[in-house]
C-alpha cells in the first residue's frame, strides 16, 4: 500500500487498516498493520485501539490483531451478497451433490471477480478460489461470464489493459483471444474454460440474472480437466436458471442466450 497522505481522513486510514488482513494472514502485529497501511506505528496503534473498542477488530492471546465478528455482523445486515447467497444455496448444494468437486458463486467487483460462496469436497481437483477471494475477470470461468455481460466500456478497459496475467498457456490473456472468448460466452450462454487457471482444472460457469434481466452473478464448478468435464455443463446451466428464477427473473430472462 502507498503511504498515507497528509489530507487523508481518519475513516480512510481505518479502511487501510482493515485492508491489511488477508485469508492467509488473518492475525497481524500492530507494527505490520502499520507498515501495510502506510501509517506511523503510533497512529495505527491509536486507530486499532478504537476499532477494538467498537468490536471491529480484536486482540488474541498473543496480542495479535484480527478482524472482529462485529464487522461481519454489520456487513451482513443489508448485504446484497447475503441475499444472493441465501437464494442460491439450495441450488449450489444440488450441483455439489452431482459434481462432487468445487461449486462456487461469484459477483463482479470492479475489474475482479469476488467469490461469495464455495462448496468443496476433500480430495477435489486443485482450485485457487476461496470465499471472499478474488481473481482477475479474464482468467476464471465465473470472471469471464461476468466480464462478458459487463458494460461495454468496462469490457474494453479490461481487454486493453494489458499485459494481462496468464496463469497457463490456455489463459485468454491476448486481446483478440479474450474478445473472441467473451463473444462466445454471450452467444452460448456459458463459459467453458479448460486449464485457464491451472492445467489440471477446468471451469464451467453460467450467468445468474435478477428480476430486471441483468446478470448479477455467476455460478460455476471447477472439475478435473478431462473428457468427462462437459457432462457437468447441463447441471451448471440448470442451477443458474434456478437461481435466476429465485431472484425474480422471468423464465425467458433466466434462460438467457444460448439456452
């Protein structure tokens, strides 16, 4: 993170502190939080103490700082992602029963895909995604579905951003190839991505629409990259239509193109 500017508000500094944590490092010492937030240790210590007093952060027995349950509570009260997750969960569980690997629900946040739910089974194929994890839109099946249905200006912004990160040789990281991939997704109604993020894994995703017909999420699976993968396509598309109907989409909208 860049250092805090002289005119930066207290709220902005508090947000920088909260952004210091990650799933791989959920507990940090004050000094490390200060470094990541670009703050003087004394300033970070004072703000952390206030956040702890409000329950947004907590200190554990080793005096390391963690995100508090209170923050999750406040974020969940009116979160659109929570409503989406609740409507989608029965369908995700059904897909998981059939597929037996990874099933995930994702939304777009800017130029990234954010995963709001994931169901997995021990021993499943490799998968880099996790709940509250992010990936660039161009790489994963869910991200590509969301990018394909994003505003045209954003699509061009991502396509022309370059150089896009290629996780494997199959990742559509070249503008022409990415444009063709997005056009195929809009035409067919799904993304089929063999080895885009990892050579051994294959992603399949389909769009989820709300009551206005807009694409608001993507439901997907990550399965072994083998000849049997395509058999999972119908169950993914059926789940996407079911979630869409649960969100109020009309049958024609829930079906989407390529349906």
